[in-house]
C-alpha cells in the first residue's frame, strides 16, 4: 500500500451561509440582464402577517434559498431609513427580521444590533436565524462567546434540516464544545448534511473514511475518494487537494496525475497553500534545469503558500 501523504482535515467550523466575518460590502453587485424591478417583487402578506400598504419583497420571503452574492446585492438596494421601516413594520415576520440582521452585519457592521434582531427572528423559530444566532454565539459576535447556546441554536436548526447547522453541530459534538462528545451522532449529522449537498460535510466524511474515526468510521479509501469527489464538485478546495493526492498515489481511485494536477490547479486558484505547494513541487521535478521553469508562476505559487505559513 502506498504511504499516506498528509492531507487537509478542515476541522474549523463551517462559516454560516451568511458569515458575520465577511468584509464590509459597500459596492452594489451587478446582475447583467436583470433590472431592479424584475429582481425585487412584492408579495401581499396573509392572515396575521398582513400590514396595510406593506409588501414584503419576494427575495426576503425566499432569502433562505439565495446565494450570498444575491442577498448582498438586494441588501444594498435599500436605504438606512427603508431598513428601519422594514424592521418596524415587519416586526412579526421572521424573514424580514433576519434580512434586517444581515443588513446590520454587512452594511452597517452593527453587530450588537444584528444580534438583537437575530435573537427575535430565531425566537420565532426561523431556521436561518437560528443558524446565524448559533454562529454569533460561537464566535462572540454582538454577544459574549457561549458555546452551549451556540450548540442549542445549531441543534434547533439542524433538527429542521439546515445542512450548515448540521455541519456545525456535528463539529461541536465531535470535539465536545458546548456539549458532551458524541462521535457517532457527529458522524450521523455530517452524513445527513453531506447527502443534502453541504461541501464541508462531504469533505469531513471523506477525511473520516481516509484516516478512520475510532469507534465511528472504518477506513475505506474508495469511500474517501467518493466523498472528496462530491466535496470538490461542490467547490470545497480542501477536497480538491485531498482527492488530488489520492489520484496521484492511486489510493481509492485510479492513479491519474492529469486529474490530480487539474484538482490542485482549481484549489490553487482559491489560494489553497497545499495545492500551490504540490504544483510547485511538480514544476521543480519536471524541469531538468532552471531555464525551463516558469519562474513567475513558481514564485506566485510559493508566495501564496508562504502567506499561510506553508512551505515545501
């Protein structure tokens, strides 16, 4: 059997779908071919949610289904006074309060205010807000760090099928942060999130099968390659790196250096230090003398890796 090469574990918690740690966004994001009127459409409220003269923009009602870039585009389309109006008029509508919390995070960097609004939306049982609140408790954003409350909020959202919450809840269970360690339950949640298409969960399951998790997962090279493959397809750079290593050694899949290089190249474009280092090693091994090395590319790869303290 080929000797195992160290691979990336990706043990940090998954950033929530809308991460409070993102840089402040001040520019509008353009959407070619779409006018504002076609992107922001009103929807009449029904029953107890009806407010005379007030329509909730359709994107807010569907906010849990939008990509981060689209949400930030919409957030920037409204003024400070309009968001105050939304917050006050839609105080009983959890999706509106959740959108207000995101506005305070991304455009105002008012984390204390965002926490208070997220608390209200989560208290109404709104799943995305519970996931957001879990992250804010975990990171200490707008409040004190409280891993137990982070776990509680992640658990509520995870029970309702939120794959990001399932992934983060699994991480807490795996390491006993804010809860008792429970490897079997952690793996169950990771597996559910992976089946739902969560890239981090797919990577973690790949890593478990790659190295084994005593008492929970037995080593299985083919399963590792399969999960890494799904993670890579979903855009996870760590999975691209690890699957590339498996392809280069022929473990769990056919040996295929062409595929390995393609995977590492994709990951290097995302600034992954291991991918940059692996590509740099290949360049050095293939060149018989330094005159045939693309020094500009080699320097760029090594600089990217060194910025994250990763060396040859």
